[in-house]
C-alpha cells in the first residue's frame, strides 16, 4: 500500500496513554486502524441518514409492528429452508 507522511498534532496526554497500551513501533498502525474504524462508522451513519424515509409504511401494512416484521422474517426463513431441502434432497 502506498503511504504518505502527514504530520498530525496530538495532545501529549493522548499519545502517552496510547503508548501505555501499544507496543513500541505499533503506534502508527494503531492510529491508522482507529481512523479506518471511525471512517467506516461515519460512512455507515451517512448511509443510514441518506436511507431515512425510503420505507413507505403504507406500502407494507404487513410490517406495521416489530412482531409483524419478526413473523415476516420467520416466514421467509422457513420458505428458504424448504427450498434448500428440496434442492439438496433433504427431508
């Protein structure tokens, strides 16, 4: 992977705390991993925000309550299991 050196200012206390838990030579990897996790979380949050409101409750009255949704999922899983057994000759 191509890398680029970027000077970043950190609070001294934060670096000292990181250094308490991270072995020598692994600080950069730790910070890169933490940045990737946070970026992933931010992308998910944005996707959820962008998807808000696309589900029209009126179009799916069978999913009005969480119990209705659970029943629907259960039914879909049962149908899938029946198809799987038929495909693979299981009883």
